[in-house]
C-alpha cells in the first residue's frame, strides 16, 4: 500500500504521521488498499477548524470520507468510522448477493 499524507496548515510531526499510518494500515486488514490519500487541513477562520479527507484506492469502488471537528484527532477518528462503515456495508452487501445467488441456483 502506498500512503500519501498531505498537511495544510497542520504541522507535520513523526508522532502524528505514525499514528495516521497505523490507523490506515489497520484498515488494510479488512479490505485491500492499493493507495491511501490522507489530507489533514486546519481552516483558520472556520469552526470546527479541522478537516480530514481520506481517499482509499481499492479494487472495485474506491472508498471516501470527509469530516470536520474541533480537534484533528476527533476529525480523523470520525473519518475512520465512516470508512469502516462503508467497508463493512459493502462487504455485507456482497455476502448477501452471494447468498442470494447460491439460493437461486439451488431453486429455493
């Protein structure tokens, strides 16, 4: 997986970047991720001031999340929750479709 982290008005530091990397790689255990583009933004004159955009390039449809909150950690945590919800929703839809196809083949 290739991870791209972009900082806009947010100071990049090893602790923040390694935390982001750890969280994104944890998502890779539930779905194959070829590339992850993470954008951490601090909007100076906005409330909430922090925005996080995450785009996961995956086989099949890509997965996106965009959130805002008063702290960077909270905004990132919300984005991860959105991504997990999308990933599990798509996986369960796929499983239901497979089960439906098997049921149809059996005639019942």
